[in-house]
């Protein structure tokens, strides 16, 4: 199977689902179309389509603004190549992101089951495809002293969510803020936005660990007693951050905010632990820092759950089961 993608920037796709494709023997080409001058992109894409002859083109998530979108869509249609779009930014950016590509694709996968009706209304075949874990990357690693803290978080302190999509702000207030203000041994990794007040919250430099490479995060997760998680969505029974699967895949103990998707996919106090308030976060952290065996057992069970159900090999099997490119030639 030959698959082409022209978005080279989404590391969790390139090192996730695409890695599973490679493992299964796919011929996969990731053309960094956006690296070329706009005046050359049509010629370069045309050459790739003619020489590589992909069985289908796969476009993931946040792919607008990287290359000449209209030209790309028209070229794929001209060469009559099946086109799959993975709406990984649903539900928050359905209008701004997903609707740029989805109306022009043959098949749409979405992370939010609730949006299947919207795509069906556009006349698109669709099904859900969730994030997952690449166990070759996200596995238990040796402890690194620089990451050895009671609590860690890898995330960004986005301040551009509108009030209508403000759950991430609430998650930061409930999960992160009480631990920073309580003076816990916590280290936060991500963009420097954590050092700037966003929604009235910022952190002192002593709690900031800097930005980190994607492939370094398993060492952070493996070196801490508790790994926190924050979410941007609480309106879907299926959509959750990719980091949820990656954290659990390393065998880390995970405390995150409650969402319907967590309740639907995982079991509380069995695979991970969720919190609904600042007080509950403090109570959970205090309890599990004192109960090592319970904490480690939940971490092991969470890892087993992800490895048995939520790797990208599982996601690829689902994709192959539900999408047949031959039907769209």
C-alpha cells in the first residue's frame, strides 16, 4: 500500500500512525510541501503524484496554512486519487480547520464520534479514529535525575481559546494551579507561555522546565511519581489528548481532569485518576504520593490497557477495516 502525506509537521502523526504503517510494510511518503516556495509547489506535487502513484492521500488535522491548500485539493481530484482526512482537531476547530479539507475528501475520520452526523450530512463516509500510542517510543525508560520530581506536566498554556472553548483554562485552574500555589515539587515543561499570565495564571521560573523534544517526553513521564494531564475538550465521549495514551503507555501514574471521554475509555482509579476540582486534585495528589503501591498498580494497569487496546497498530487495523481506497478510485 502506497500512502502520501504532504504535512511534515505533526510529529504525533509521523511518529504514530505513520510509523505503524511503516511497520506493516506500507510505502509511505511524507512530502514537506510547505518547505518549497509557493511557485514550485504545484510542480513538485505533480511530480510526486506521477512518480509515486499513491493508493491514497492522507491529510491529518492541522494542515491548513502550511502549503497551497486550494492547489493541493484540486491536484488530488485531478489525478483521481482517494483522499482521506483525519479530523484530529474536532470538535473545537471543526469550522476553522476540518471544514477546509473534509468537504473535498472521500473519507473522513474524526476523533469526536458526535461529529459523524455533520460529515454524513456533507455526503461523506466517516467513522471515528482516535489518537493512540507508539510503544516503541512511549515505553518505560530509565529515570533521568533532571526529571525526577513528585509531579510533572508536559503541555502548553494556550491563552487563545475563546470563552466558548474555555475548558482548557478550567483544566489548568483545577489541575495545575493548586499544586503550583501549594508549593509542591512540580515541574512544568512546554512553551514559555507558562511564564506569561494567561487567564490570570502564570508560574514562577522555579516551576518551569523549558520546552522539550517530543522524543524526550517518555523520560519525563518515567522519572516522576505523578504525571498530570490537561484537556481542551469536555463535550465528546471519544476525543481526548494524544498525551493521555502516551503517558499511560510509558507506565506512568496519570492524574488528569474529568472528561466524558476519559470515563468512556478508561476506568477511574484503575487505569488513571481524574479530578473535578482544585480540592480534589490536592486530595488525590496527597493520597497517592503517600501510597506508592496503589499508585504503581494503577500505573501498570493503565499501561496494560493502552498496550492491549490503544496502540497505533490498533488504530491502523481499524482504518484498514473501515476504509477501502479501491471503492473511491
